[in-house]
C-alpha cells in the first residue's frame, strides 16, 4: 500500500513509526511531517487545509489510503473531500467529526444515547452563563464549544474563576457557544475504540496528565505526559464503557445518518458509580497515541485499511503485556507565551536508553541544528515489564536530553503507582 499521512505532531510521528513497520506499506508520504519522521517516509510540503492539493498529490502518487492525524482537517471535512474524489481515507466525515468539533453536539448525542455524562447547559451570551454559574455554584466546568487544541476547558474551583473564564471567552468572541457542566469527581482515563458504523473494536486505554505542573497544578495543556495501561481502568470499567457509552453512541450516530468511521477517543471520568463521559475526540490522542503504538502487537495498517473499507468486523488489535510511559518535554512558558528556535541536543543518547523511543512534535532543523518550534516539542517514551520499570526508563531517557529551554513534569505515572500500591 502507498500511504499518505497528514500531520506533523507527536501523534503523527507515532503513527508514521507504526505504519512504516508494516509489511503492507510499500511507500509512506508524510505531509508536512517533522524532522523526527524523515527516516520513516518522504516528507511532503502540503498544507492540511489545501484539500485540492492533497487530492491532487494523492492521485499523482497513486495513494491507496490517506490517514488523517489531527482533528482540525477532519472537522473541516477533509475526509468527505477525499472520498468524493474517489480515494480512501481513515478518519470520520465532517458530520461525524462534530463529536469533537462541538461540545454541545456531543452532549446532545450522549443524552439521546442515554450515555452517562455530566449535567449541562449551553449558552451563547455572557449574562445568562454567569447567572447559571452563580446558581449552580462551584466547582464547575466551563467549555468552549469548538476546537481549542485541548486548552478550551476551565475546571473552576470557585465561582469567580468560572466567571473570569466566561468573561475572557466572550471578550474574544461575543457570540461564543459555551457548555457549562457539573464537575465530575473521579479519575480521568482516555479510552480508544475503532468504530465502523455499529462495529466497535476496543483499542486500549491510557491516562493523560493535562495540567502543566506537577501535582496537577496550573492551567490545562494539550497533555504533559501519559502512561498505559492505567490501573484505574479495570476490565469491568472497560466493559461498562463499551456497553453504556461507546456502542450506544455509535448506534445513535448511525440513527442520525452520520455513521462514525475512524478512531474514537473516549474521555472518561472513572467515578464511584462507574465510567462517565467527559468528551469525545475524533482522532488518536497526543500523547496517548505514542504509548499505544509502542504497546501494539498487531500491525496497525491493516486495521486502518479495514476501517476505511467498512470492513472492521472480525479484525483484532492485540497489545503486549507491558507498560509504556511518555513524558512530554515542552518549551518553558508553555501553555502561555514561549520562545522558539532554542537548540536541542542529546536525543540520540536518549533514544539509545533501554526501552526508549523519542517522538518529535514541535521541532525543526535550522542549518543542521535541531531546534524547538512549538510548545509541546518532544515525547520521551519507554516501555517496561510494568509501570515502575517503564517510568524509570522514560525519566532516565529524559535525563539525556540537552535542552536548557525545555521542561517536563516529574510525576507522570504517579497516580498509577499509587493504585498499584493499593
């Protein structure tokens, strides 16, 4: 197969790493990619919002499958355009991608499917939203309805914090659609399933760390680290998530005439009463994808191909009985303002550590020197027989990275260790 992978982040580096290993992969093109992916396929300077350019490239290069990494092109309808051009794509339609593109849409689907989720209301102006917050009290969650790269959510510990978040949102967008919901208590888990209409193939779980600093302090980010599998997500919790959330939602999407076809990222809160839905994403997580690809035993490409053909039934996805940990290294200042172009070294030494793999996200080459080109820049990953071993190996690899302007959390996986200790 000749494959075109769209994207340039850590998630896409991990997908390229997995696809390039497949005996089915004759040629891999990556658009636009990053320096870390250069040894896995041919980097192509295509823009992700240039649907016509992507389709023209696909035809010229006899592409058998386009794999869409990030959410923005999917929400903008890239999958529909590719299918209309007579090509095959891995990724949901524009209509189905509303499960990530609109929090309000997701809540309406969850309610119709009777999937357990937080009580909520949706607002399009400041005054009634503030009144609702004052009536409900805190803690309370404020969510921007559209795409915000994982940073459009405020878990407000006080009414004042919630009001400030609303005022900031409406100052930048006076008619913004905002979802305000109850604050669920529990532990978060990221669960992944391939979905093809009503056919669902479970694809592992991980636990992401959203807050920027140790101890879950500071603002939300796109993700500062991850480990898989998370002990909190037991076999019983997985079965309940499938039966109570994923399968009913898949059926509801079919019922609405917009069947979901792709990977469904199910953000869950594991509460005292069971799993409850936080959100859906229409793509692999970042950094969750990185650790899942490291644990995946089966070939990824036949799974992606089966989903694109509507032939998911009967396909398997097996994982190794080991743990994987990913530590995100970000530029100092992230998720606020941060410098760009700071030099990075030591990555070969980091990748040479036992069980370690380095995935690039925000990097570029300038005169042969690797430099930072984003907020989240690297995911330093490692596998091990268990969580303690994988975690130690990941941080041993982090210690080899020479990047004075970078930082990371030092407590990735600590919740998992606490569960293991009982």
